[in-house]
């Protein structure tokens, strides 16, 4: 499973950020690793670095699934870490539901 991370110009892409995002994605969908080919993570500061807001950090995750349409989730939070963790939780539930439905058929 490939994890691709994209940040907007207002979020500094550091090694620590990359490792944290990869760990969150692996924790969320690692059990589906053989059925998820790629996860793209997009991080954005929606209000830019000039303004602070209660939910101005956005994390969108899109998982590419074998034989299925991609699924995407988004989470807004005050910090990048919280946005990543929230999106990872949503992605885990969403991907789990997709594969549970496939097994029910």
C-alpha cells in the first residue's frame, strides 16, 4: 500500500509529519493492505497561516481499492494532527463497510 501526502503551501511538510500520517493511515487500514493499493492524503490550512480558527485544518483521505471505486473522507480540526487522526478514523470505518458489504454479497 502506497501512502502519498500532499500539503498546501501553509503546512510545512516535514519528516515528522510524514511519519505521523503514514502511521495513522497504516493503523487505520493496514488490515486491508492487500486490498488497498494507495491512500492519498491532502492536508490544507483552510484559513491560511494568517488566521486561526477552531476547525481550519482539513485532512482529506482517498483510498484506492482493488476492484472498487475509490472512497474519500474529510475531517476538519484545530490542528493537523487532530485532522489526520479524525480522517483516519473515518477512513477505517468507511473502508471496513465497503469490504463488509462485498463479503455479504
